[in-house]
């Protein structure tokens, strides 16, 4: 029985260390590639207003906690810094493309198509933690806003890398999160193993104090 317990503990520790090392290697690999904080925002668009060239996310929340990255999306889009979408600040809503690290990747909307797909990159994990309320703004080539969708509250992602997909159909808006890696599941497994290990250690029978018994027996023998 004692041998089986020792084997179980050895296997348990080996698996735990292997999982932990795997997580460290994965995170180290991401940092080494310089993209540990780069995620993606994808947009599936239907029934966009006539003249729409690109879309932006208007967000509301705690802007004081959100860092401002130096991304020149105005130059990439060919719009003026004083246009409507860049200067937008209404009811707590501001543009993500022009106030955060999100960068434009060159996709443009073709209103002749019934369905359009766009992809932006570079947002940090904390962005929807700080700015959970969002709307989609349809913009023309000069940065004027042609229409805005309804408001949605976005749930942030913790301990995992995700891709957000937003679906805008005219004024309607929805989204979904797609997990790209298994970090979250492994963290849960490690937590489960820690709890399981603690429970097993608490339930394991403690060794009897044989030293006192043996000492007493020796003393009795000496007396005899």
C-alpha cells in the first residue's frame, strides 16, 4: 500500500511539473516572437450603409486605465486627424482604432457585396476588461460616420488567447469569442490537480509515532 502511494505521488508530481513547464515554454515562445499581446478582431458585415469603406469600434468604460499606443491609423486609412471618427467622443464612447493599439490591416468594404469580412490586429488582453460596452461605426473614405449599431457588452477573456468576431447587420450587433490556444484549460487542470493533491494529503493516514513506543519497550526490557 505504501509503495503504491509513493508511486502515485511520484507520477502526480511528474505530470504537474510537465504541465507547468509546458505553460512556461508556450508563454516564453509567444514573448520571443513579440506577439504575446497581439490578438485579432474580425468583422462579418451585412447591410452596410452606402459609401462605407471601413468600420471602427466605439467603446465605453474606464478610459483612464486603457493605454494609448502610437498607431498611425489615420495615415494608413488616408483620413484627416480632425475627421469625425477620430475626434468622436460622445456619451463616454470613443474610437478604439484611434485611441488604443488596434491597427488597421488594409481591408476595405465593398458595398456591392452582400457580405464583407475585415480583420484588425494588435489589441491587448485588458481592452474589453476596461472598455466592455461597444458599438460598430460605419465610416466613409473621409472618416465620416454613416451609421452606428446597437450597443453590446463584451465579456473579456482571462488566461487565454482569443479571437473576437463581431457580426454587424445594419444596426444589429452580436459577437463571439474563439479560443486560439489551450492555456485556459491547462490552468484549470493545474488548479484541479492542486486541489486534488491537497485533498489526498489531508486524507492520507498519518504515520504512527513508533519512536516513543520503541523507546518504552527498550526501557521495560532494561528494567527486566
